[in-house]
């Protein structure tokens, strides 16, 4: 009785409990061992190399390894030839001191740590064998021409079996055909022999794949003689020759050499390769064909080998069982053989091997070992390598055939469970651990990862996570105002967020949040949506005369953040290495083209995310002055229809003049004068070297044909149409497409389809046989003509139907149509979500949970859920707010977030499911309260009663309180005339006050005030205000603003004018300079062209040289663009002391000359080499200012 209750409880857990999904446990966390790599079950080794038997595992702590050999413990330390790799279970057997055959055994590896034990498959180790051919003397074979012959091979049995082939003495494969072919067992079969089959080197070879050795049989000699030749040579070969066919070989109908009899049977395993062969002898050579008696051959998995003699089906399934018939046929008759195929199956997984479970203490879980096979396999369980019936009892574990149910697991229940599924044809062994952990969530996807995707492509952003209990994943974007759960976002079970068609506005920062009962973890990633790469200007078709140049342009637009790479191809290969081909950024130039340059040129623009390409043809023609219009070919002529059949005809024509540009192709068009008169359609194209075409036609069409020729320039004009060719009517070859079923009312089913065109009808009287049935029910069929839909009335609401539409006409039915699936009409859901719960996350966010609605109560396609919610009132003031809001969650969801709530408020809500028809009834209305938040700013802040040292502030409480006001905070600080802020004073004020008087303030001072309200959640935003304290009247009467006095203003103006006059005098004096002491230098010079100084103005005379009009080196050109000629062209540096004379800013000398200017001014008055310029003086003044 107790066991029965435990079983019922376990089944209840299976149906209603939380089932944990398989997770990959990070290696830094405790976990039982997992086998990660092992040798195959049937392990064939090369006897010439060391034996390596693999066994690798992971776990925390790292597991230790041990082995069994033939079912008993294998003590590796006792065998000097065997070592185990460090940190691994892999065995290495050194065969240099031992024979490999000594280690042919069955091995099994065990990996264990303190959390459990995992075991490997049974690894059967066998060495490869390639035995020698037995010695034999093969007598020559003499055979009469026309009879059948079998040359036996009979290779030695090897492991694995050898590959057989026939060659001659020169290691050339012997030719095979439908008359001569090799059978599956390696024998060589002749359906009939010919004289040319005579040779003395028929040699059968066997290649052993593991040892890569080839062995050969002794050569076989075959002599093919006519009957007369046999009689002449009877004596010579009588004693040592096998003689065949004493009677003359006449033509005969086929007889099967293999298999024998009218029928045979064969067994094959699911997933393997099925090979059946039928080899017939006869004269003429029989042709072999195959059919499946009970159905069609699987076209995609079927192939025919050895000239149709072998039928091969790969990946065999149960549907391939049945009878297959091979037929051998020649003109004298036929022969049949039926092969009955039985398909059995070694065990195979139905829904995959058992998956690891990671459970938190108190959680429930299920291990499922679901497999199938033929015959039905048995399932056994083990825990840590020990049969489960012998393992320690665990009240949280219940074994039910192929399932283990865990309920309320506890810490310390971690273990590795082995599931063994076996039947007569093999076994499956799988390890799956149960790891009991308490672990807060973590996100395994790297932080701040950047995903780049091309616009309008699919974007996938990962959020791989781990935690125990399993974390719940939610996604946010940018401001995190709401979860990303609905169109255009798809949230996958593994946490990946998908955007099916990414757009530019989808770019930005995304946050994935992993949350379980132990904590929360956030990870940020970034999505960048890039513009696609597009070729804006494609290369164009070019016809170029030989010796000319050609340019192919390829202008591309791409995302500026992606680096493009342009590649050019010629005829899908690399460009020739030729300096005549020049590749630029957006073009390809070919100079001096030759005939070898003809071909297709393709430009490919690649970026790291996408690419685009375009192609163009280059045709090189002879350099002739013929105008381009003359290069268009003339139309073909003399169209003729021959070899007329029901669905085909042969069309021939005579090409027109090609005008120096070879014809590349012919385009054949047709007109259907019965269904579509006046419209020409393309039928096919043929190369320009052909003048005939075999045309496949459709029934019930009145055809006329015409031909167009195309060369490197353009198409020719169409030819004159051919005569009319009428094809006979036939049953349709195809059925309508687009078959679908849907309901427009709750009690109907509308079946629609895309009708066939008149061309597709194949005959008169086109109509449709529309069939439907509920899934598993009986078919109902009606005939519909001249319509493309049919309405079935009186159907149950939202029931799945199977639908098919068959095309038919007066000559019969079309092929069997495919079955489409649809549903009758929807009706409103009749049930509301149950177990509705709400969890308040914070003052503005709540999360609603509900149980899914059973599909039969939805009565339609589930579209999603709607949460209706409204604010009843604030918890501060009980004034009603009944503005209802609706959040829609598309798809099959069981929870949703309610964002943007008002703090400190009472909300009501309900949940309803909706389908394509509309909303279902609401769930029971529930209420929840949001906690307090920070308040809004005070409604007003005013200043009253200002005095020289005090002010009064009055305010109104916040309009949005978001909770109970616990007080106010007032900050204030003085501000001087330069807007610099003084020290801040802060006052805490009780909640029941709405005014305060501030004393001890400075007189005539501006103050800034900041006031905010507070709740238990913190302070809200401030409201600012400014005010002045007033001036004391006694002090004001003694203060005079000096800036407004007249005498002060006059004094300042006089000072400014005096400064301006002094500055002008100073700068004029500075620009004036002094008399340069150059008289001593003049006396030292003997230059005959040097002029003396003028007596009247003490300036230098002009030079007589008219060739050089250059200004002094280093001097400035006057602003009017002329150069004064009053000065010597010689450099004045020559007159300096030491040659370091310089010019000042205004052109005057400094250094030696400026040092003597004062004395010359005193002795000779104010003389100068150049009068001072007012413009220079003003420039100097400007530079000073």
C-alpha cells in the first residue's frame, strides 16, 4: 500500500512538478564524473602499432580511473607493458615486448570521484588480420562463345573484410559493363562471353584497409572459342583443361545466376546499408530493373550499382521492409525474383540519451531513458556502476521502467546513473548524473560582448546561464522600461534573444538578467545593426574589338564601419597574372584585349559580415568598322517540326548571318493559341552551335514556335512562326498548390487553393475533388468546378482536419495529392487562467504569474495573454482612479511584468487568454499594493516678510506624495554679485510644517533656497527659489555710489585722454628713429657708382643703375606695393660692426646704428633716411594695444 502511494505521488510530481532541464555545470563547481571521450565499442587495432584505449572524463574533483578486463579488475601496475596517461584514464600498451593478440579482450573504464561513478561502454579490442591467400593451382578455363561464366574470387577472411577488385598484370582495372560485373562477394560474372574476353591475367585482388596491404589470387586464364575451334583443339586441352558448353550457344531468355529460385529473404538492421543484387545470364545480355512490390523506392536514399545489378538503400528504416522484385529482360523473355526484406533494429534513442540533472535541494526531477528497437529492448538501471536494486535505498527516488523520478531531493543525493538498453542486436549505455547544488545565478556569456548583424537579417544574442535552482532569464533594452518578450523579440528556452528581422533601431545596449531564489546577475551586451553591402552600379555586358580597352565598373555601397575588400574573378577563377589587367577601387580595366580575355568577369565585395557580387560578359570581336546595328544577327529561317510524339517534338532551323559576332545561343519561344493567344513565352535555350532542339510539351495545347538568335550584341528579330502543333489532352500532371483550411465561423471550415491555369489543366472539363476528414476519421469528398474554395458547414469548433485537393478533367484524375492540415473555425476561449499570483518587485514594477489554459478550453490558436490592470486609489488619499490599462503578452507565456506603476497605491488586475477570435473570460480580480516611493517636489515655495537679516519661507506639500511624508529638507546659501555661491546651510523640518523663518542672515544679500520632501524611501526632487534680504535704511542713507558722481566721471575722462596723447607721441618718436652714422663708411668705400649725400636734405643720391629695383634686404614693402629708390641697393649690414645689424619691426635699424642715433640727433638735428610714416605709426600702436 505504501509503495502504491509513493508511485502515485511520483506520477503527480511528473505531471505537475517543476522539471529541471539539462545544464552544463561550470567546472569550478562540484559535480560527478562525465565520460567525455572513449574508444568505440568494436575497436580494431593495427598489430604493428601500440594499442591506445581511450577513456577521458571530467568532474570536480577530477576523477580517478580504473579498468576491468573480461569482467574482472585489470591491475595495470602488474603489467609492465601497460601504462595509464597522467590525469587521464587512457591506456597505452607497448607491443614492442609483447604480441598484440595477447591484449585482445573486452575492456571497461570506470571514472569516479566523491560525488559518483561513471562507466564506459564495453570496448572489444581485436587486432586487424590480413591472412594470405591459400596456395592453389588454377587450370585454364576454355568456354564456348555466348555462354555464361563465373570467375570465383573467394578471398581469405580478414578483420575487417577486405575490399575486392579485379585487375590485370599491369595493375589496370578490368573493364566492366552490363555484361561483365563484379558481385557483392567479389566473384566476376559474365552474362555471356565474347571472343575478346580471352586473356590469361584475370587477377582478383584483396585490399585490407587497416594494414593497407594488398594480396592477389593466382591469375586465371580464360579462352573463349567457337564450336569449330573447340573441336580442333580438343586433344590439346583434354587432359588439363575444364571444358564447358558441349552444345552450341544459341540466343536464350534470361536466367538468374544469383540469387537462385523465385524468391529469397534477407534481414538488415535499421540505419545500415541494404544491398540486394540480381545477376542474370542470357543472350542477348539481359537488362535488370527493380521495383518495390508494396510501395515506392525511397528516391533520396536509393542508388543502383554495377550496371543496375545492385540495388542500394542507405540509412535503412522500418518503412523499407517488404518485398522487392528484380526483373531480368531481353528480347526473348524475362525472369523475376522476389526478395523479402526484414528490418530489425538495434536499440536507438527516441528522444536522446538521458540528460544530466542539476537540482536544488527540495526540487523534483526526472531521468528518462526512452529507446526503441526490434525486437523491443529491455531497460536496466545502475547507480554509480552498481545495479540499482543493489544500491542504497533512497526515499526520494522512484524507478518506473525507463524512468527514474526524484522528489524533494536533498544535499548529498548526487550520483551517476547508468541506463542500459539492449536486445539481440546490440546495446546502448548512457551515463547521466544527478547533481544537487545550491548556487546563485551566473551568466556565462562574456560581458559587454558586441554582436554585429546586417540589417534585415536575423540577430541572435546569447545569455547562457547557470544556477541552481535554474535561473529565470529576462531581457531589457536601454532604459529597461519593460521586458523584451513579444514581437519582434523571441526568447528561447536557453536564454537566447532573437530578433527575426533586425532593423537599425534595434541597435543598442541590451541587458539580460538571470534570477533565482538565491540571487540575481546582470550581463550587458551590445547589438550593432549594419547596413547591407550593395553593388549600386554593376559591371555591364561589353562587346569590344580586339586591341581596344575595356572598363568594368563596380560601384559599391557598404556600412562605413565595415572594412570592404573588392575581388575580381574571371570565369569563377582568379584573374590572370597579366599587367594589362588593372584593378582599381571600383573598376577593372583591361587594355589591348585579345580573344583570350573573353569570358565572364565577376566583382565580389566582401565585408566581415556579408558580401555582394555581380557579373558581366566580355565578348571580343574582330576589329571591323561595321556599325553596331549590323552586328545583330539575322533571324533563323526554315523552322521544321519532326519526330512528333504525344508530349514532345523536334524543332530544327537554319541560322541567319551572325555579322562577325558568333551566335552564343538560340532562344525558343512558344505561343498557346488556344489558352493565351498573342502572348509568347520562353520555352528553352540551346547553345549557339546547335540547330535542333528536342522540346518537351504539355498536353492539350496548340503550339506555334519561333526562334531568336543571340550573339555578343543582342537578340535577333524573331523568326517566322512554325506551323501549329497540337498535343492531345491528358489527365492533369499536378494538383493545386496553396491548399489550406481555416474557419471563418466557429462551425465551419473553409478549404481554399490556388487553381490550375488553363495551360496546366491538360484537358477539358477541369474540376477539383476536395476531400477532408477530422484527424483519424473518414474522408468526405465533393467535386468543385470553377471555384477555388469550398466551405464545410456544421463542423465542431477548432478541430484539426486533414485536407487534400485533387485536380481532374474529362480524361481522368491527377496524381495523389499531398495532405494539408487545417483547423475549423475558432470561438472565444471559455476558461480563464488559473493560479494567478502577483509579486511586487518595487514601487513601480510588479510581476504577474499564471498557469497555462488547457488548449481544449482555448478553442482556437493561442495568440497570447492580456493583463488588465487599473489603479483603485492612492493609499494616501482614497480618491478613485479607474483608467484601465492593458498589457499584451504574445505567445504561450506564464508570466509578465507590469511596469510604470504608481508608488503607494492599490491596484486591481485580472488575466485573460485570447485567440484569433478574441478574449476569453477574465480571471478572478485580485489586488496588490505598491510600496512607498520617493515623493515629488513640493507644490510651491514662496518668500514672505523679508527683513535685513531674516526671511520667511512658505510651501505646499507635494502633489505626488508616493507615500507618507516624513519631513522636509531645506538647503540655502548666499550668492554674491559675481554669482559665486557661498557655504550651504541645511535644515531638517518636520512633516507637519509648511513654513519656516530664517534669521541671522546678511543684509542686502541674495540667497538661493532648495526644498524637498522625504518619505521612508528617501528624498524627492527639490524646488528652488531665490530672494534678497533688504537694506537697513540707516546704513543706506550713509552710502553714496561714487560711480554716479559727476566729478568722478570727468576725472576719469581726462586721465584717459592724457594717456592716449602720450601713447601717440611715444610711438611717433619710436618710428622716427635717428640719423644713421654712415658717413665714416662712405669714406671707406671706393665704389664709383656710390653717390654722395645731397647737401640740401642730407639724404643719399639716387643710383644710375636702372636694372635692379629690389628693396633693401630685410626691409618691408610699403603698403601701396611700391619700393622706394632713395636708398642704396647695397646691404647696410656691410656698414655694421660685426655684421649682425638687424631691422626693427618698423624698418629702422637696431644694433650699431640705434646705439648712435641719440648723439647724431643732438649734433645734426632730427634727420632721417626716410620720413616717418603715419601708417607705420598707427600699425605700431595697434600692435601695442
